[in-house]
C-alpha cells in the first residue's frame, strides 16, 4: 500500500463506504500544543491526538520523545476509533513530522492500513475542501499495539548500522556538522552517519517528491538493494518522516527512536563533527 494519500483521493475515500479514521496530529517543535489549532478547524470527523503525551513517553534517559507506553498508545487509538481492520489517515499542519510519527508508530505496532495525507491540512484546504469545528465522538476501536521485532533501532544498533550499513541523519546539515546545536547538550553526529536533511524530501508545499526522485536521492546517499538502512534525527519525530520518504521510494528502513537527544546525553557515546564522511 502506498504510504501517502492525496487530498483528492482522501475526499473520495471519505465519501465511500469504507471511511478511514482521521487522526489530527498537529505539533510543533518547542511550540504550543496543537489542540487549539484543531479546535479552530480540522478535517471533518478527525480526532486530535497529542504527540507529546500520547505518541511519546515523558522526556528522560530515552530522549526527548521516547516511545510511548503501549497502554497509553493503545488507549489513544481506541478512543479515536481505530480498530485493527479500519483504514487510518493521519495528518498535521503541513510539515508532516507529527503525522509521520503516528504513521510509524501504528505501522510498528501492527496496523497495516495507515497513510499520511500528503501536504497535510494545507493540501486539504488548497483543494477546496472544508474544515469543521465539531468534535466527533467515534465509537471506541479495538486496536491493541503489538510491536514488531524489526523497524526499531536502539543506540547500539544505530552505531553498528553506521559501520555496516547506512545510517541517515535527518536533521539540518548544520546540526549534523555540529556548527549549531539549539536543543541538545552536544553538537555533531553519530560517527559514520550520513547527512540527509528531511526537508530535502519535500517540495515548497511540503508534499513529498515523486518516488523516483526520492529513490535517486537515497541511492546517491548510499542506499543499495542489499543495504540495511536506518534513520535518526533529534528526538525520533522528523526521523519518522524520513522513514516515510524511504517507504515511498520503496526502501525499508529502521528508526533509532531515541535519536540524538538520547545519544548526546550519554557521555560514553562518541561524537563526530564536520562534513559528511562520503
């Protein structure tokens, strides 16, 4: 299944007999919660899901956005009406990071029919579709998270993949190089990782580049058919967006969820600075 959906295709699906569950995951790094924006207008029938409290555990040794408690995640999904056999479409305000985090978590925990609205809320309104201020009350779903044995890296796994495969750093290039570090205690990157800023996967409207273009980009960064590919970012949010871009390109990958916020807080972990090793 294609992991993204256009606004026009989503409108058709919503008018059909197998209506998808809509999740609004608006979120900004360091910004206010997205619920006020949701209440000001959202896709009709969409349920708001809070990234910081329902799609992540409290900040700690595991980073700024550790993986959520599975009971918390499952309860949030069931509250939104998600069942094991219902299609799900997630969206956010346009960057795609929050939506990708929800997409990755659902996929990793066993849901097989989940897509991201390409371009987010802006794409929906640009296509002439209306928003709603009505808060829906869907019937409770039955989804129970069952994490996969694949698709997730810990710090040791990320370090090993940087040596034996391809580990992509999804942050901005200046953070990768260590020129600046506005959030975490140390600037730089995991030794052996390759710089691959997430922003280069989308166009000016925040919509993903064509699959062929993305495949060529990742091939140029070192992704080969036999390559094991992993991704990390600052705290496991924009990295999920990179995993999504790789999926569009037909390249399976794993996410280091703790990412730089976990790595840089462990003084035993080595830090590399400067330009890309390639």
